């Protein structure tokens, strides 16, 4: 029972960093209609950026937001100068998926050429362990969960209570109608890329802090879990991604108490397959249906 409780605590940490990644992934898709399969490699780039910055800025909690912002700016440039020209040519969804895979390979091999095939670790001090009820967390794990909660609250505030949120929802629903109503859709899309990239950067650093060491393929390996969370919640739905992240995060870590931890991602695969068989549109289905990702 104690092992299950420890696994549940690890699951909350995994769910937190997965929420950062999955919400960014699905929010960007809902606004731009691009299923960005380079997302995991962008996270790896963020982790390596944080590693480089940590040699200049010796406070990892300063490196954290700086890396997120830099990744957000990179994401804006990637969307504006590479992805959007293809969309303007009315490239089909499948063609855009192939493009994002090509971008993923370019980023991954570029990181391999620059950083090499070695293992990297962020300079995070072990700190002290803290008991929260029956659960045991390190200070870094609590900080990651806190950052995820704050980020999710900010996303909720933006989507529900700001003009930008309304513009993003309008652009996601019908970009042509939104444009005819006076919404600057190009600016909205740029801001969606910025938010998505910033969340990818934060998730990449959080992932690097959570593992003992990482390589240039760590982010791409985590992409499957991100997609599983997004699909479970309903692709394109930010709140669904939060829910999916919570389910996948806890399920994969608790399962590790009963099976080999190396098979945690298999659990995510199984959940993904079951969801695709039973409810391919996900829990919150309307956006996935509208985008024709699922019937």
C-alpha cells in the first residue's frame, strides 16, 4: 500500500509536467489546425537550452522561465515562417503531419550535431523530502506541481476572461468568420504559438529535472504520452488535455508499482488504443470532431 501511495505521488508530478506539455500541444492545434509532431523535440531543445543557460545563470528557477520564453519565441518563428506558408497553400492535414515529422527530424539531428549523443543533467540540488499527508515529495517536485497549477490557472484565465481568449476560441472555431468580424487572426495565431511554445519550454525543463539524465531523444520519446493525454481529453480541448494528463500521469506511475517501470509508456499506449476504440473523439469531443480528426 505504501508503494502505491508513493507511485500516486509520482503520478501527480508526472501529470503536472504532462499537463504543461499536453495543454500547449492541444491549444496550438485548436487554433492553427496543425498537429505538431515536432513538439517533443522542441521540448528537448528547451532542456538543452536550460542546460546551457545553467552555466551562465546559476539559479535553475531563473533558468526555468527564461527557457520557456525563448522556446516560445522559437515556436512563433517556426509557426510564422515555416508552417503557416504551407497552410496558406491549403496543404492537407496529412501533408502538414509529414511536414512536422520532417521538422522533428531536423531539430533532433540538429541537436545531435550540436550537443552530441551524450547524457545531460540539470544542476538541481536534491533538497529535502517533504511529507504532504501520506505522500512524499521533494522540494523540486512540489515546485514543478506548483508551476503547473499556476500555468493552468493562467491558461484558464486567458481562455475565459480575456479578449485574447475569445479571439482564440473564434479563430479555432472558424478563422474566416473570425477574420471577417475584425479579429486579427494572424496575431492570434502568433500568440497561440507563443503560449504553446512557452508551455513546451517549461515542460521540457520540468521533464529534464524529473529524470536522472536526458539525451537528444528524451522529448520525442515523451511525445507518445503527450498525444495519449491530448487524445484522451479530446484533441484541441485545453481542459480535456488537463484531465487527460491527470489520468495518464497517475495511471502510468501507479502501474509501475505492479509491473516493470520500463513498461510505463506501454500503459499510455494501451490507454490510447482503448480510447481510440471506444471513444475516438476523446472525453471532450467537440473540437476533435469539428477539426475532422475523429468521426
